[in-house]
């Protein structure tokens, strides 16, 4: 099989990978849930390439993201639900429907009117989709009520922050930061107990509660948790790179270095940062 610019070749490749017996063992054992983390990862890598203004990398990352779409569509087709063609038809129909000022007749002749028109059409689509889901017996309580206004399709940290802000509008909120610190300590204790008991389901649950509480303290001290974590990630990268370069200069191997040696260099990196402040 040879590469091609035709989308059909990518569909053929995915079909071959998912063919029982002759396909790829790893691809064959995947399902929607197992692939979901990779889909999110590829979307972030597209965003990263854009931020770095690396168009060569962006081309490759868009291909990886497209593969995820093809993968999900193939699994759905195997279940008799929909195919990649149905996905394409759905988005083309949506774009035509949402742009009557381009593909039909509309009085939306400026950006403000276009935005208003888009929102009205989107709201109607949501009502139609809700009706279809109801007919299929699909109940989504998270779409209802005050918190239903918070979109789930976003990073978990961002969703947590917006959920808390939405609940705070009706007074469901801490009065100040101090009680939240107590809550964080409480959640740490519960996480310790879950780890001690070896309950993986409880560990995940308690870890989520702890992170949610940490997001809350960030909100109360006017610090975006996503940006705070990004800053820490950058700091970790910088300090760990110091460990690597220091070991290289000393003709030492990262793989052979002891934890104590790496910790010594980590502290040195922190000390250098503080001296530069």
C-alpha cells in the first residue's frame, strides 16, 4: 500500500488495521474510551504547533488528529452506527445551514448580525438534537440546570473552574480561602486512606476531589489554575534540564545517577533561580 493525498487511502489503511486476524493487534483491541486520551493529546499537539508557529509540524499534527477522526468513525461503522462519510456529511450540512448569508438568503451583512444568526441556528440545532436523544432514550442530566451552561468539551481544569464560578453565582461557594485549605487537607487525608486500602476506584475519586479543591483555592486567590500549572510545568522542564546538563558536564549518566544526586542538582537549580530573581 502506498501513500496518497486521497482521503480514501487513509480510510483503507484504517480498515486494514482494524481487520480481524490480519490487522494490527493493538488497533484491534482499542475502543472509543481507550482512544479518547490520544484524541485529546493530538488536539493539544495541534495547538502547540500553532503556538510555536511551526507550520511543518502543524501539517503532521493535523494528520495525526485526522487519523483520530478516521479511527473513531471506523469503530462506529463496525458497530453499524455511522461511517466517515456520515461525519463529512454532518459537518458540511452544518456549515451550509449556519451560513445562510453565504449559501442561501439572509439579512446578516455584518459580523455582529452573522454572530447573532449563528447563535440562533446553533440553539435550534441543540433543541433538535435533544429531541433526537430523547427519542433514543438518552438522558443527559449534565445538560440541564444551572451547570448545564458549562460546556464539558474543554480541559478538566477549565471545566472545574467554570463549574465553580457558575455555582458561586447562586451563593454555593466558600466565603474565603481559609476553609478551602482545610478542605484540601481533608481531601489529602481521604486520598491517603484510599491509597492505603489499595482501592484504585477510590484513589481516582479522591484524587479528583483533591484537584477540584485545589482549583477552588486558585479561584479564590484570583489565580487561574491552568496557567499556574503551565508555569509549574515550564519550571519543571527547566530544572530537570539543569539536572541533565550538569550530569553531562560531569561525564555522568542520567540513567545511572542516584535519586540523591538528582535531588542535589534540583536544589541547585532552585537556588540559581532564586539568585536570579
